[in-house]
């Protein structure tokens, strides 16, 4: 049990530590980083409840690719990214410590990896070592990607004049990419599913390169 917990937690903590060390302007207070990570874990629960209600009501039949795409966006991506966006915007965005554009990346990543880590624990305890390895190289980096996109826009929203556009993008873009990620998995079409790997890592490279400019 302890072994699986370590496997489940390690990828998220490693990425969180990496981003923390890349913040060369001004390190964020440890208490706020822990709060961010904790808020991310807590946001799993409202997201799960909403997703569960949608599942019970059978809103999306998922019998064709169009219905599956709508489900991936409205039933997963928008809900999960929406809960993360809410806790960041309400509890972290207004703080005085959020005082540089790159802080949007830092706090968003901490929340996103908190979410991914708790989610990961559940999957790994059920699926075992193979699930732990697969999710370490795919699911956790994917949540890192969603957080990068959100954090980049939040940083721009707070420190540029075009607030409304950037704050809207902070929710919309990660929700779309999250939905695309889930759509490729849920489609169960092999040639679509294998697109997940280049999608995640190419976009991580793209957004991380853009994010470093905020420094």
C-alpha cells in the first residue's frame, strides 16, 4: 500500500518542485504553495460530484463521436478545469503574494498537481504498478499542461490591460485541451488514442517556452 502511494504521489510532487525552482524572480511562500496544492486536492470532490450527477442523469449517450466530444468538454473538461479555476481565482488570484505574471503559473500548477495527485492515488491503488507508470508519464503531465495553459492566461490577466480576454482564456483553453485529451482516450480508436502522447508533450514544450517569457 505504501509503495503504491509513493508511486502515485511522486510524479506530482516532482513537477511541483521543478516549477517552484524555476521561479527565479521571487519564491512564493511555502504556506501558500501548500494551500494551493491542498485546494487542488479538495477540488476533486465537487468535480466528482458534478460528473457523477451527469453520469446518473445520462445527459450524454456517447454513442457517436459528436456526443462523445460534447461529453468530453461539458461533462469532464469544463467541470474539472472549472473547479480548479474557481479555487485559484477566489483564493489565490487576489492575494498580494500573486505579484508577478509567473506566479499565475506557480499557483495554477500547484492546484492542478494537487488535483492530479489525489486523482492519481485512486487510480493507482486500484490499477497497480502498470497504472502508476502509465499515469506518471501521461495523466499527471497532462494535468501539468492544463495548469500551464490556465496559469499563463491568469498571469496575463492580472498584469496586462486585456483582463476580460485573458481571464476567459484561462478557463476556456485548458478546458478544450482537457476535453481533447479525454476524447482521444474515450474514443477507443487506436489511431486517435496514440495522438495523446505527441499532443501532451508538444503542447507542454510550447506553453512552457511561452511561460518562461513571463519571468
